[in-house]
């Protein structure tokens, strides 16, 4: 594993205002959530030493089944009320466990099943999923920036397998405070200033990195 840390300057990152369906699949496959840090020093500590005290993160992965089910209900495609729970929630957790155990064969099988089920959606529902995902990502980044009050310092951390709490119609939930090892963190730190402009740039930078991690 490459443990060299890279700092990405969000000011020079291209912005985006929309996350498409394929990027969502990359994000699920990567199994990464994200969290804000109080500065570069804290981010470096997490990426090199993990956590002595439990920390929280915005749970993109844990929130997804609820988001998925909401979109299907809105588009009247959810013919099986247990589809999101069994296929997505259970499927993602089984996929995570196989990845954690370095069981590449089982992980590939679990992911292929999730991907096939997601692809069953109509184009209208895929567009609705992208729109809903984008709203929650935008709002979660805006909320994180408001909490740190200074500049954006964001890191990606692997989903611990918990269901999200504090999920809303406009924001991803949290995954609950957890201890993480250094290996649980991606070795990229996203850093920037000028909060009003950072949301779109942070979305663009996260999108690019997630596509690499989920490839």
C-alpha cells in the first residue's frame, strides 16, 4: 500500500454541480465516506496514525439505501418493499466484509449483484437518484464547512458498516463515532479556502478521486 500523503488544493480543482449515476456506482464500490478535519495537522495525524479517540464521518454509503428507496418510491418503481434493505444494505455489507477479508472473488460477485440491481432502474429513476445524491452531497459539504468555520480540509475514510443516523431529506447521515486505523483512510487530503466557492470544487475533487478508488 502506498502511504505517501498527497494534498490536493481545492482552489485549483475543477468544480461540479452534479454527480451522475455512474459516479454514484463508483462511490458505492469504493466504500468511502468523508469527514472534515480542523486543519492539515489533524488530517495528517489521521492518515498516518489513525484515531486514538473515536470520530464521526458523513456516511455516504450508510445513507445510500434510504436515498435509493426514497427515489424508487417517488418514481413508483419499488415493487418489492424489501429490495433496498436486502439487495443494497445487505449487499453492501457483504461486499464490505469480503473486501475487508481480501476475498476478491466473493467481493466481485457481491458487487456485480449490486451493480446489476441498480442498473434495473429506469433512466428516469437514475436521473432522480443522481439529483437526490447531488443535493445531499452539496448540503453535507456546506454543513461541514459551516462547522469548521475556517477552510475546507476533507479526508476519505472507509465505511465501517453501520447504518447512518441523522439522515435528512437534504443531507447524508452520520456513521457514528468509530476508531479507525491509518489504513482506513485514503492518503489524499483535500484543502481549500473561500467557503462559498469551495462546495462545488470539493464536489469536483471528491468525484475525481472516487472514480479512481472505485475503478
